[in-house]
C-alpha cells in the first residue's frame, strides 16, 4: 500500500515538474515572430594570418520545431568562399543556409570561410515546420 502511494507521489511530482516547464519552451510551438526562439548566427575567428579563417554557426533555438529555409543578410558574400550546399548566395544580402533544408530543434549548423575580413551575417527570414 505504501509503495503504491509513493509511486503515485513520484508520478504526480514528475507531471507537475514537466507542466511547469511548458511556459519555458518545453512543449510550446515556435512561430515566425517568436524572437525568443529565432535562429541566431555566431561568428568566431579561428585562424590568423594574411587571410583570416572564420567559423560561422547558425543555431535553431526552438526546442520543439525544425526551422527551414533560413535566409541570412550577408552583404556581398562571395559564393567562392563556401560550398553552395552549406551557404548559397541567392543575391546581394541574401544567402540560404543548408540549401533551405531543416535544422532540427536546437541543432547547430556550421561552416568555415577564409577572407581578409569578416562578413556580417544575421537571419532575415525563416519558417518553423510546426506552424
């Protein structure tokens, strides 16, 4: 009898804990205008010399939904610096990440490029598949 009560108490505590996480993204769908879960871009200098090597990391910050068709504001980034399947230059100030394919929830996608200066990049368009 006591074992059954203890089991019920553990289950109840677990459910209460999980339900308290819902407002913090666990179980919540992400939508385009949800800037708390919007994809982000981080660039880190990883090489030095005449030409500098940069690591670009794009993160899907949604804990529940894949993000697709991520476009970055990328200035005059030259296609020759990276393979198009990683970052495709569509036009001036428009580059598509991972061929537009999905990034899983909380997935990070990265690539390197080498140039004499850093190209500023930031997400300008994306879609969550949970919409």
